[in-house]
């Protein structure tokens, strides 16, 4: 009887801890707001898929590393205000939360 109770407790604990362990292990897809991917695919992709006007290409770790080193808030500020050829908000009407989600999507895809 004790072994059965022990096994049931271990299973229950595994069910509770598994999602936390997956997140801690770097399950980036689960951590990123899906609105970010949607905005990327509708606005950001134009420049960030090809590198137009020196936009860091999605997935290019070397290009994104110095930006990532500046921190998420600094990258979001650039997305909001624009920089160089990139217009404010990437020429979208996205709100700040969605812009942050798009930046997070690109960062996670580029680490």
C-alpha cells in the first residue's frame, strides 16, 4: 500500500513540475506571446527576413547578439520610435504590448 501511495505522489508531482521544468529548460515557444509571431509575419517580415536597410535578419545570431545585449526594453524602444529606415512601430498600428511580443518573437528565434 505504501508503494502505491508513493508512486501516486511521484506521478502527481511530475504532472505539477513538468510544465515548470519545460519552461526553465528554455521552452521559448511557450514563453512568447503568439501575437508577436502574427505581427512579425504581417509587418516585420518585409525587412527582417531579407535584411533590407541593415535590419537584423530573423535567426541571425551574430546580427542580433549586440542588440540582445542592450536589453529587451532598449529593443522595444527602437521598435516604438523607429530607427534609420525603420519607421515608428515598423509602419504598423500595433500597440506597445504587441510590439514587445514581436521583438520577443524575433529575439527567441535568433538566439
